[in-house]
C-alpha cells in the first residue's frame, strides 16, 4: 500500500506525459475525488492551423481508459466528461461498461460558431457520470452554462478555465484531488489549482504536454504570489 501511495505522490500537482491508461494503472484504486476531462471526440479533428489531436480517429483506447478512470475515482464521487455528439453511442457504451451511471448533462453555450452545416454549431456538451451515490450539491449549477472563447492558443480545443472552475467548486472541497487523463492545454488542472484543489494531469502529445506544463508553472507562480500578498501583518492593537 505504501508503494502505491508513493507512486501516486509523484503525479500530484504535475502533468505527466504518456498514455493515460498506463499512467492510471500506476495509481491506486479509489484515489481521486473528481475527474474533469475533455477526451478526443473520435472525429479526426483538424483546426484552421492544421493542428490535430492524437488518437482522435480511432476508439481502441476509449473502453480501457474509461475502465481505469472508474477504478481510480473514489466511491460516491462523479466525473464530468466532454464528448463528441456524433460518437455519443461509443462514449455511452464505454462509460456504462466501465460502471459509470449518467446523472446529468451539461450544455456549454458559445457566442461563436465552431462550424456551420445543418445548424450553426454553438455549443459543447458533457455528461455528469457517477460512481455510486454522490451527495447532492447544496447549490446545484445550471445545466446550461456560458463558455467564452479561449483563443485556442495552446491547444486546438482548449477549454476556458472560467467555464471549468465552477464545476470543480461544485463537486469537490478545498484540497481534494482532481484528475484530467486528457489534459490538453491543462485547463482542468489550472481550474483545480486556482480553486485550492490538487490535480493530476496526463497528456500524450509532447508539444501539448510542454505547453500545459509551462502554463501550470505560471499558474502556480500566480497562486504563490497571491498567497504572499495576502499574508500582510496587521499591527497588534496595544
């Protein structure tokens, strides 16, 4: 047990480059408090600059990744996972087979269109998935939220921290551990750090890994600076 705990400590508050399935297999069961992740949508996405996402054209990783995610999540806790609506059947099959139960659905409303076909596509979506019976939040979030444009500077599908932080606050307590197995630009990890939580991130692509790691170093510096500035000594009244 001690060896398992030590292995997990090496991942905490850092982003690891590698296959998330292999990384999660090194983590103890029932060891993370919340999962917030944006996995590849299985649509072979390419943005205007030609950037792509690894493993976005095949689904052989999906079921084993979801099994490991379920295993490392603590009992009676939840995960928020984005998904591609055209591949919802594949995601649902993987989630259900792993043991997750869908308990909520979130629509993230965008002020811009990612593309236009039959509709002008202006939303993202995610499922709230439970392992066991998660206690209900005292002040539930609305299931339709605004998602400002992130600029996608670090990653072709970069999610804005401002849209993720409320989810972290709603489903975790200060100091708890948030996992993102598909860390991308590190937005989920940044949201965890900025709300006083710990994080574990995993990213397969070397370029995005370096971008995310540098970003989290900057966020850590901001948090540390804010803590230093708040530790102002107040003169004692005599």
